[in-house]
C-alpha cells in the first residue's frame, strides 16, 4: 500500500524546484501562479537565491510547500496515494496533495502560517533542541521538572526527540538530559519555540484563516501530527490543523499507525530525504523512496 510523506521546514536547498520549472509546463504554470498569490517572486529566491535568502521564514515555508505540492502535481496519474502524512509544515502539502485543500488556499494558509509564527517568535525569546539517545518518557519527565516553558515538540523517531520552549528553560533541560544519559542535547539554530504553548498567538491567527477556508473530503486519509490516526472528515482535519501549532508533531506514532494500517512503501515528496531516514529508523522493514519525475 502506497503512503506519501511530505517534509517540513529545514528541507530547503539552493536551486530547489528549478528542474521542475524547466521540465514541466504544469510546474511552470503553478510556480508563476504562486508568485502572483504571494505578491513577490519566490521563484527567483528558490532558483537563484542564497541559503541565507531561503532561511527567511516567509520564504522557507512556502518554498518547501511549493516544491512538494508541485512535484505531486507533476507526477500526474502515477501519484495515487492510499494515505498521506506531512511533518509539521508538510501536513499542509499533504492536504493539497490529497485534495482536501486547493493549491491556492493551501499556499495562502502556508504564507499566513509563516508570518504568524514569525510574529510569535518575536514575542518571547525561545528556541528548540534535539535530544538523542533517550527514551521518550525520560525526556518528557525531565521537561516536567524544569522551571519555565519546555515541552516535547517533535517525536521524530525512537531515540530522537526535539524539545521546544524558552531559551533558559531549554538550556537547563539540555543539561538535565545529558545527566540522564542523552548522547546529545543540542540547541538548534531556529528562531522560536515551534509546537509549544509559545505559539498560541500564531495558533489563534491561523485558526481564523483556517475557519474561513474550504476543506473538501480528501481522496485518501491523512495521518495528522496531532492525532496520528487516519482522518477523512474535513471538519476534524481542520480542527487538528489548528491544534498542530501548539501541539507536538507525533511523527513516530503516525508512521507506526500507517504501517499498522497497511503502508508498505513510503515515498517522500519534496526536497531532501529526511523523512525516509526517519521512517527506516521507526521500522527497518519499511520500504522508502523519493518521488521523481
């Protein structure tokens, strides 16, 4: 059974999408449409910009989304998912790919999401840290003992959990986690505490935009970050997408449930191969691939 998975922020690279633009009329048309919707030439930044240009939140999230969604459109009839899932931002790509959202609405929500998250980051100095080599329950217990806001944010695969919160709380948690035996507890170069209570202002702003957007019945279930189980109901999808900004990304649990429900091949649609690596760490027997035109 074919599962398609869509990467999140961090998968961007210089020159991303240029091959699609040059080799597909469908891709060219969608990229030009994206420039009009966003009100600036994101293709110039994606195709010719520097790594620093691509790091701007207002660029990164739409760029990763566009690469993934346009690739899924270019695949045409060969794109026949039995189920989809996306990591954080990638959930919006997945929702366009399975026809829950239109291309236009999906891109507008991604743009709103990026701006809202950027604003939330500026309210409280905050960050994230990757914790390697500890069981999830130990990381959860340590977070609960730290003063200030620090929470599990990304359950990426067994032995790899990202925490999120206020800078001082994250630094204290990293020290405590190393004492508990973490192989590494490394503060990440990000400008905010994504998937934590500190994203509440962004959640409220995005919720208003989501409520005004049409969500259709999908062609296949989406395994959402918040619930980790198959969802087909548009209203439930909407509710989970709103909750996602302040809730953890339960990627490990989502992939486990997809396998339990019959997924045998996980094809990553979009830039990079991060999700393929995570899927293999979650279940060595799972088959993984990159989508290619």
